C-alpha cells in the first residue's frame, strides 16, 4: 500500500514571519502526540527558496517534511539567480517540486531541462516531485493522455527501478490550477491510471506500483477525500488551500 502524501506548495507567498506563524499552527495540529493525522500520511511544505532556512528551523523535530519548489541541476557555477541541490540539501530539504506548470508555462522550462533536474535531485538524495499536466486546449483536443505520457516519459529518462521509491509524480491539469475547477475524481483517476501503466512499463510492476502519484489543481479540504479515495491518487499537491 502506498502511504498518502499531502504536500503544500506555497508558491511565491508568505514572508519568513508569516511562515513561522503558519508553521506554529500547523505543528500544533500535526505534531501533537495524539495527532492521528501524521500517523497515516506524510505531510510536506514547500516554501519559496529564500524561506528554506527559516522553515527548516521552524520544523526542527517535526514530522512535517521540507520541500523546495525548484532548483538548478548543477552543483555550482555561473548560473545567476539559481540555487543548487547542494545548497538546499543541508537544510533538511528532502523533496523538490520539478516541472511545475508555472515553471513550464511562465518560465519556459522544457522536458529535457526538467529531466536533468530530476536526475540531479536523485544524485543528491532529494526526492523529485515531477509535475505533469495538460492544458485546457490539449484536453479539449483529446490529447490529455498523450501529453501527460510524454511529460512523464521525458521527465523520467534515465531513472531506473532502484530509484522508483525515491520519486513522486504529480498530475496537475493546468486548467485546474488556481481556477477552482478541480478535476473530478474520475477524470483524475483516468490520468493517474495511465501514468501508473507508464511507470510499470518503464520500471517494472513492483517498482512502478511503489511510486506515489499526487493530484494537484484546486484541491480543498472539501474535495480532497473524494480525490484520494481513488486507487491511483496517492495524495495531493495543494497550492492556495495550503496557505490557509
Ligand atoms: P492550487 O491548489 O492553488 O490550484 O494550486 C495547485 C498547484 O499548482 C500546486 O502545485
């Protein structure tokens, strides 16, 4: 059985002061000895890069994991404005979101770049959360599974079965992000099922079945249960609602 993972992607929100206040509340709810919450699922927050040191400190001794929202694939070098895996790892960053639709569509990241980042994350023992997802136009044209399939294959090029336990996929339909239009559990399960088939094909059944595939796109406290009740929806990548 795959353990559920609930991840909050804070995007470009919160100052260090606001983040500390929010984590104090979150920890009071999640880290309490009796909190059933932390027992049956993994919980992660992914703050903006500059907040990582403050959040790392605020999470000391917590069961909440720390993720980054992006990183470069090189360890160091002439890449103005970028941050390397070697720089974030010492803060206890265990996960990194890669290929988020905002990186793809606003900042022009392509599959080959995202793949290099996935391989760099694995090299540094950081779990890549590889994001895939179709636009509205692609869905309307009946190309959802083709697009998501291509992004999955390209993002995982060179990843072998041994690494399977150390990767997470996130299906985030572009049309569902920040729009309040969540995919129905059935729509999401169809896409996740096809991602699962690709994972089994590439990595073998046993390894493919270990990879968690999260859903993201207007997830809220109200709709999360019906989404994660589907067999191939192994958790959620939450934007807006993770700030509340
Ligand atoms: P929203 O939950 O705000 O739609 O954002 C989803 C997302 O992009 C998470 O990575």
